[in-house]
C-alpha cells in the first residue's frame, strides 16, 4: 500500500500533541479513559507519538498489528487518540522480537490489574498486557482474550500493510474487521467510530 495511511497518522499525532500542550496533566492513564471521550482526554495524549514504537516493531521484525483508534485514523477517521493498541498471535516463538522492540523504546509492562512486570518475552504471553513508553502506551492483545464471536486469528491473518517512503512497514487491521471489533466492544466511542468508518465519506478517505 502507499503511504497515505501513515501520513494521516503523522498528522493526527501532531494535532494530538498540539491539543495536549494547552492543558495540564490529568493523572489519567489509557486504562482510565472515558468510554465516550476516549484516551484523547488522558495523559496518553501528552507527547503522543506512536512512530518510535512502530519503527521498533518494524526494525525487530515483530509482527504486531495495529488495532483501535490508531488503525481507525489510518483508515480515515478524524477522531484523535492518545494510545496505541496492538494485536499479535501470542506465540512463544514471536515473543522475543516483540519484547526486543518494546525494550528498545524503554517500554514498561503491567498486567491487567496494573501490576508492573519485567519487559521479557514470557510476560507478553498473557492474553493482554498494558505497556507505556515515552511516546505511546496502550494494550498489547492476543487471540487468547475473550473476544466473543470475533474470529480474531482470522482478523490477524487478514491485516494489511502501509509502507512509508523510507521502507517503514506498519501492519494494521482491515476496515471491515475494525468495524466488527468496534461494534462487538460496544462502548459509546466504539459505536460512534464504527459508524464513522462505515460512512461513505470515510471510505473515500481510507
């Protein structure tokens, strides 16, 4: 694919940082995000820049797929976000590359209760871990999470790739799969963003 999805993401990240400059810290992390406003209202928006981690994933050969609102932005959504959510296959064979990418950007891990964990391959084998890094935090999810009727391994396999002029490759979920994921989660922000992605206007942008 050509690089428009990544250019949209770069522009959105810049807007997020500019917006966050005008406000004080909230003390809220991405796990505290309001179900309507989203992580743009948390401290994750302060200095938000997903590219150092995306570049680290590419550099280390970690096959992680972008989901959530960063993927939405890549598909043409106009809503800003302050976190980066990832989906990977959760296998021990692929954990070292993902851990190396996270370590290279000084990411810190925590389990679903917020308890810190060492950034090691074995820690990533949990169904979901939270990560924070200087540029972006979010959730790192696997198919082992209870996704309901969603066939997440198939979603993972169908992911598409955006390529920048410098060779950076970013894998991200397909629009139709992201819409399904949004509707399955069902929070106000997810339903709103699913409707936006499903609209003809956003389809032309994406």
